[in-house]
């Protein structure tokens, strides 16, 4: 089958997980052509030479939407600065005689709109659709209700009316809509290859913009070693070790950590859950998807959810590690096989 695969350019999480699915599709004999932009294009082009085409990125104004909640995601789509026709002409130039039978999109808009123009079936593969296609099972506090409403507007404006939605998630919820299948998170091969161990350090992933006093905060727990990623610096601060970016170093520190402190981002939380690492989640404000991930971590007993990181919160989290360890033993995932099987079934139905 000829498949056009759309990957957003913002952030590398989409590209990293799409790389896994694209590699699988190629191994199954499908002819896959990929469209992406920015850093995602560079990563994918290096892994799939000759198959990845650069297009103009489609950037939703999330910051503007967060500030002005009266603006809907549909309005943002209609007034996006990029010209759809420019990219459609580019598609014809780049793809040449390639005629897709189906489109797969990881929350990427232009491949979806191209599919609608050509009347092609679209398969959505991403984690965000859970916000609009499943019934939430956590309490939503009043201060998060506006963020939930906004997030749902954005998600519903992305890939509406797709042929099928494969929703990646580490927590299972009742479905509200048809043509939807929940599957475990996509785990990259580098994580699948790890044999988890239990060291003495805590892996911390934060950015300087969200936690400027992080080092001083962690130094208030002098008996605990912390290995911190996100500042991209190599510095020794006693019990706090700042680590420069290194994918292999990060993976090794994750696989050998006794616990993980992070925001509410889906990718790292999913990898920590897969490796059975207790999680202290402090979601970025006004990002409801991060709030939901953190709330589910606590609901499932995999760790704690805090609105802010403090020494007392960290102490409370670390005190309960044995209980989190026990809860995490119940999580089982056979690599990416469930996703691959579900995707194969959907493609067979199209073919």
C-alpha cells in the first residue's frame, strides 16, 4: 500500500514515535513517503533517505490561544499564516507520481487536509485525541476547566472525521466515539532494549524556564543524588549533577534511576511507566494534557502529581517509592505489538 505519513515539525516527540511506526510499515512492505518540517524533517530524513519531504510547517498559536480563550482552534486553522495552496503545489512537486492509498497523521494538519482534498482515508496516531474521544476518570478542578475546554477545541479541530483514530495511552478510559482504538504508548527501540535496574539516583527532567531555582531546591535533600537534564550543562553541585544533552546518557540514567521527576509530558512519562520507574509529575501550567497525564500517574499509584515542586513534595514522593514500585508491577506492555496489530487491521480494512 502507498502511504503518505505526516509528522509535525515542532518538537521531536512526534518524530521519534513516528520513526518507529514508519520503520514498521516499511518492514511490512508498504511504500511510505513522509512530509514534515523543521527539526522533525531533519531527524526523519537522516533515518529514511529519499522518503522524507520538507514542507512549510503549520504552527498553531497555542500561546495566543492560552491567553485569549475566546479564540477557537477552528479560527486558528482558518487564519494560519501558511498558505495551504503553496504546500499542495509542493506536494505535487515533491511526491511526483506517488499516489497515496491512505494518509497517516501524527497530529499533523497539512497531510490531513491533503487527504481531504484527494478524498483519501486518514488514520490518526497520537495521544492527544484521548481528550475528545474518551471519558475522563479524574476530577477536573475549577482552575483547569477552561484549559480542558480549550484543549478539546484544539484537538477537535485536528483531523476531524478521520477514518480511524489510534490513541496511544498508558491509562485506559471508556471510549465516547466510534472508530477509535486505545493502544499502549509507542516505545522507541532504544528504550525497549534496556534492562531496568535500580540505582540510587533520581532522574530529573526540567527546563530552566519552568524551574529556575531547581538546583537550590534539590540541594535541600542532601542525602539524595539527582541527575538533572534540561539545562544542557555539565556541572557538579554536590548531590545535584547537571547533565548536558546526550540521548544515550539520558536513556542509561533513566533505565538505572530509582525514580523520575518531570513535567506532565507524555513521552517521558510513558517511558518511565514502561520501565517501571516511579514518577513525580509537575505539569506545565495551562497545559491540560499534561495535567491529565500527571493526574493519571497519581490515580494509578505510579507516583505523585504536584502543581509545584518543593522540598516537602519531593520528600513525600520519595518516602512512598516502595508503594509506587508495587503499583507499577501491574503495568505490562509487549513493546509496540498491540499498536502494530491494530494498525495492520485498519490498513487491511482500507485495502
